[in-house]
């Protein structure tokens, strides 16, 4: 576009108020090939440009135009309309004219007396200068567009040095919007400030790197992390000027973090691949093994070097079906997956294990892998599980499920130790309980060479069990005797391997351990650890349950002993009181008073008999009523000196046990009824019979006291009388919620019944 403008005829707007000069200059310029439009006033010049802004290529402007706008003012108005080269004409050369025109246009001025050559040269130079300005403006516009729209961050800086010339900081001079977007910083907060003003935590690395570029002028690029911004940047640095540097950078944080995530994912895959219990094998399109994990090496009994390059068709595998028949290589899941392009799963096969000299049973899944757009798999990966071990794990789970927490029969720990010896093919298994400070242990069950040993206490020092305590699990697959030369059991049984696990309480304390010892090395420590891990929680729970039961049993025994002692003391104290009353009774002559003392003593004896029954019984809360009634009745008969030929005693009692809370009131009631019979039913020494019956129908207990004596006096009602004995009987019956009734025609029948 600029070249096209340069080639066409140039149009000049001549602004001159003196007509002769204007005509002379017009003809001169036209003779040189210019198209000239001449006006005499500044206002007309402005109007001409406004009317046709694209018409003129240059303005030749007289400064002194008489009344109205002078040349400089007119030039300002024209330049507002369009960017044109303006060359001023003047009759003067004073300095104020120079300053006045330079502030408006950079194309200079010409004195009218300079001559035609100077005029034409100035005009042509103005055209060239304007073309250069346009090119620069276009370049600056392109630069600014690039600067503003660049997706990469861009910033220009000035290095700052100390008095010794050591770089200490740098100042922000300019930056593009992408810089703000990528850093989260704003130009208004940065321009004119130093990086340490804005980001005082900026690493020294950045200042030194930028200073090297600013001084040498050699560009550099690097990738680095900004702690201050918590971002990764790819940065290109160059020097645009003395002690300046510019940076172009892109935020690669997401890419870096994606790479880190990918690396972490690959690491997780590697760890999983190397530590998973299932065997994994990758084979190429020809079926050749490329890669295998450690579990595959262990299950197959071959190293990776031995496996690489082998195919399913290799006869050395010696593979069989579940029925013992040969398993052809063409039928292997890997061969099928490669041939059909379809996954296979759940294939069971027995594969010869060269170390164990027997087949190992595995379950195989094969999955083909494809590249985009390809129908044939380029690789297949196979995952297989040692189902022999899985079956053993299932047996462990079944054992634990069938052993109830409080199952009767064989002790849990004895059954567990024997089971572990069988499932792990171990020679020695013990379950220990930690004692004291955890430096010694007592065996709970020891199974050694197919029989149980006596339980003993032993020190954990210099034993592998001491290494287990406090750890989740501990395993010495080989040469355990060399590691613990002072362990007598290991030396005597010529042990080769050991595995142990700590038993933890519910609150996180080590309370015991399980130890498994064998005379051969552990070929699969992971499986042993898996089994111990399965049984450990249950064994720890059983240990805690056993300890709790033992503690409760000891506590109950202590309380029973204390209670029996207390009951014995109560009985003795009651007997002392009864004896004191006996002594007092012997000194009394008045019969009524003596009867009062005897009654009180009998009541005390009725309670004393209860406590005697309790401390002699295994049940400290309930009393057998039959023997109690017999003892109580005999005691009362003795207190009233009833001779054998006097009143006969008949007792029929069902086997009933009653709580002490109701036995005491019942005993006092019985005491009153028997005493009343012996005092009043048989006057003048006449003999008779006193019958006591105790029965239980359903939950209803009934006590009957019957005599064949003279009965109640006419008009006597035992339920309303003020006699102390009957008042006491009624109150005690009400206390235990009993129904009380009396019949007094042919002797006296007292009946007491209540629910128990």
C-alpha cells in the first residue's frame, strides 16, 4: 500500500496568503510533476482537508496567514483530521519559529528566500520521511498488536546494580496482557517497581540469570519453578538494550503437573505391578513373553530371564487340566486371545513348578491389546492367581467363621495353633500373651511336631518374638537360627524360617503375638503374612475376651467371699443379740415379760437363720425355703420347750428358692404364726398338730400354717386386732405384696400367697 502511494502523482495543499508567491510556487511545483491546490487562509486549508481527507499527500503551510488561523494553528487542526507531512514556510528564522513548528510537525520549515532547490529538496525529503514514519507506525502497530495479543507472557525490565556492579534487583518497564494473565499480577501494580518490591520472596536464581543476559547480550532459555507464584515457566530471555532484558514465557504448570501425575501414575503402576500377589505377564503378538512381575516369577517358579522369549507352545510348561489331562498350548488363554482378539477369563490349569516339583493350580485371565485402527492385537497381558493359596485363605476364613466367640469344646487357641501348623506347613506354632512390661510372654497354646506342649513363661530377649512385639508383622524367610543364635528353641529344632505378628488390643496396645516356625525356608512369605493377618484380629479379640472373663471371675469370687463373710458376721451378731436376750429372759419371773423377750429372740433367730443359709449356700442371693422353714420351726419349738410328746410338727414344702428381700419378711411372718400357735392353740398342755405347707403353682407361692387347736375366740378378727403379732404379720404381708387370710373355726388356718 505504501509503495502504491509513493508511485502515484503527489498532491500538495499550498497555503499562502500572498497571491503572487502562491502563483509562483504553484507553477513551480506543477512543473516538477506535483498536483497543487492553493488556498490563502488557514480556515480554508482545514476545510479542504476535511472535505477530501485522502486527496492531499503534503501540506506546504505559510506560518503568517494574516487575520484568522495562522499556519501553526491550521496545521494542528489538519493533523487532527489526517496524519500528513506538513512543511512550514516562513519569512523569518527566529528561534521561536523553530520551536513553534517543531512542536507541531517533524518535517521542518523553509524560509521563503531559500530558493527553488531547497524547497523541492525539502518537499521530497518530507515525502520520504513521511513514508518512513508510516512504515515505522505500521511496524509499531504490528508490534503492539503482537505485544497485546501474544499468548505468551512478555515483559521488559531494567537491571539494577549496587555500587560494586553486583546485580541486586530489576525494574518492570513494560508488559503485555498475557503477562498479567499468566502471573496474576497487574501492570498498574508493577511498572516502575522492582521485582523485590512486589515479590520479596523471588529466588536469587532469577536475578542472576537475567543479569547475565542483560550484560552479555546472549539470549538463553530455561525451565524453572517460581515459588512465589507456585508455577512452572518455560522462559526465553534476550537483551533489547543496554542493561535491559526481555522475557517471553509460557505457563507450563499444567504440563509439568501432568507429567508429574503421569510419572506418579507410572510409579504406582510399577509398585502395583511389582507388589501385587497376582502374577502378570505381557506377551507380544507372537506370544513371546516380554515382561513378568515378581509374583509371576514366584508362581511359575522361573526367573524373568528364564521366562522371556518363551511362548505358550513351549512343551517345558507341562500344563494339565483339572482332570489331569494335557492342556495343549493352542488352547491356552494367551493363544486364544491372540488368535481371536477376545478376552478369556476364569481358565483353571495346573502348571508344573520346577522348584516344588509339583503342579501349581492357577486361574488365568488373558486380555488382548490393540493399537488404534488395527484389528489384530499387538500384545496380550495375562493375569493369573494361585488358587491353591486362595483355597487355603478360604479355609482360614471358614475356620474363623465356624469358631464361635464362646464355642464349647476345644480351646480356641489350641485349635488355632494346630490349624495354622497344618495350613502353613509349619513345625511349631505358638500363641503368646505378653506379660508385665512386654519383655516376657506366657504361651497360651503351643503346637509342636503335631502335639501340644505345656504353657510356660519365657523372656523375649534374643528371640525373633522380641523383634515382632510392637510391629505389625515380622518375617525371617531363611537362616533364622543364624540371626538369633541364643534362641534355644530355634537351635534345638534346627529351624530355618520364622514369621510372627503382634496381637493388638482394642485401644492399640500390644497384648500378645502369634509365632510360626518351620524347619524349611518360607517360599511364599507374603502368603504366610496374609494368613497371619487374617487370624490376628480374631486372636487378639479372644485374648481380650479371655482376660476380661478371668478378671470378672476373680472379681465375682472376691465379692462372693466378702458377701459370705458379711453374712456370717451378720448371723453371728444376730446370735449374740439372741443370746443376750436369752440371758435376760433367765432372770425374769413375770411370765408376760418373759414372753416378750422370747418373742423378740425368736424374731431375731428367724433372720439369723436366713443369713446362715446364705453364707452356707452357693447362691448368695436366694434361699432354699424348705430347709429354712424346718430350721426356723425347730428353733421356735425349742425356745418354747415343746417336748416330743407335745405338739407335733408336720412340714411339706416344695423345692422353692426365694430372694432374700422377701425371705426376711416371710420368715418373720412364719415366726409370728408358729409362736402364736404354740402359745394359744393348745391350752392346759393339751397336745395337737401344727402343719406347715409350702407350694408353688405356676408363679404363685402359697404358705399355709394350720393347727388343730381351739381356734380363735368368738368375735376375734386377726386382720383388725391390735395384737402386735398379728399387726406385724399384716404389715409384713403387705410389704411383700401377699394376700393374707385366716380361718379359725376348727383350729386356725393362716394362708399367705404371692407371685414370685
